[in-house]
């Protein structure tokens, strides 16, 4: 149609100028419409981004680790490249260089009462260039440090939290639990403090019970006896406070699996992998018959390890196993008799 109109314009050029103008307008309108449609398609493509690989048609597109390229996960084609370097402009080759050149501080943490968002004044009496301060400046910095420590805790609640979190950190270090457990314990204690569950109870008792609850939530096998050893309160108060805190806060605690204690106990006893596998097998077999109900998981795991060591000819005495598991020999003998009867071993 455009070609026909163009021919008409050429044929009647000079004789009917009005027709020429009409045809030119029609051609311009057609071309502008087509350009608008093409621009709209490009805009939609840019807004939607790349959705499929142009080589294989796969929609499995992933970003490279440095976020500089979009790569097809199936054929490996680099679909898009981005040359913007989002990393630092400096170079570092070891940990100390990275720490010295980094311009950011430590991340926020729940294990500190102010979540790490505080300022500290160094105890070195030196300026930024390493030069010693004068006596007048040293006394001034001493006063500033003193007031800095005083204003970090503005009320009794923050002082309570500061002492409790330091206790949690001390006990967690003594137990050798990972940092994630300390974070969870700190969050639980903050919840208990905000809901006024600490009134009438010792700070040490609540801090210890939250640490024990965090160990159970994170699947870190630590018995109540082990936690009581590093605490400043007795085991009965820890157990009583733990039950109260877990009930009031609605903490979902699953029963402890005795198999969680087997690797640590076997490592302390120095037995082989065969004994460890056999102990797990004994626990699985006897637990299916309902023998685990109402039994202490540490004593049950210790009896299974003792039975497995006898079956694998790596005999350990009941006293050795009892010392590692922190249970009595009577408990091991009773659980051992129940387990071998359930296994049909005489």
C-alpha cells in the first residue's frame, strides 16, 4: 500500500500537490507507528530483563559469584556482562591486611547489650601517629574512658542485660559451643527480659537456662549436668527455670536424640568408627521397641556404646564410659540389660 501511494505521488508530481502531501503524511504516520512499537518492545525487554538463554532457550540463568555476569546454567553461555566492579578499590593478600584496610566495623550482634553499636576509647595513651600523650591529655582520656563506661548502660535493664550476656558468653566458651548458640541464647534472654520473666529469679539461673535451651534448639548435645558444671547455680534451679522459660515463651523443644551424644562420647573414649556405628544401630533398634521412653538420653547412649564395645571386641569398662557420659555405673548396667534383652543377645 505504501509503494502504491508513493508511485501515485511520483506520477502526479507537479499537477496535484495536494495528493502529494496526503501520501507523504500517510507514509510518515505508518513509519512513526512502527518506530513506536519497536521502541515499546525494547523498553519491555529492558524492564523484564533476560528470561531465557538465546542459545539453548533454557530459563536457568544464574549470576556469577562476583555478580558481574549472567550465565546460562545449562550450556554455559554468558548472556549478559556487567563490568562494574562492586568490590573495594584496594588489594589485600591476608587477613591482617583486609582488617587494616576495611572501612566498616563489626556486624551487629545480639550477644552484646548494645548490639555492638557503641564507641570505645583505646587504653593506649598514644595519638593517631603513635606518639605518647602529654600528662594533661592522659588524665583527660582517663576521665573520658570512665564516663564512656558509665553511660554505656543507662538504666537497670541494660545493666541486667549486660551482666547476663557476659555470663552466657563465659559459659558458652567453657562448653565450647559455636557462636550461633550464643546468638540464640541472647535472643531468648532478651525475650524473657522484655516479658518480665526474670523478676524474682537470679540472672545467672535465667542466663544458664537460656543457654541450655539454645543448645537444644540448635541440636548441640549438651546435658543439663554439663551446663550446671560451668554455671554458678545448682542443677535443680536450672531445670526449674528452663521449664518455666520454655513454657512462658512457647519454645518448641523436641526430645533429645541419644545418637547426638554418641560421636562425642566415642571420641572421648577413643573407640573406632565400628563401635560408633554399632551403638547407633543399637539405639535405633531398641528405640523402635519403646525402650527410650522416659530414659535419660546420656545414660541410654552410654549403655549403647558400652554394649557396642563388647560386641566389637573393644571392651571399655563401665567406669570409663560412666566418667565420659557423667552418669553412674548403675544407670549403664540397667540400660545395658534392657538393650541386650531387646536385641535378643544372651
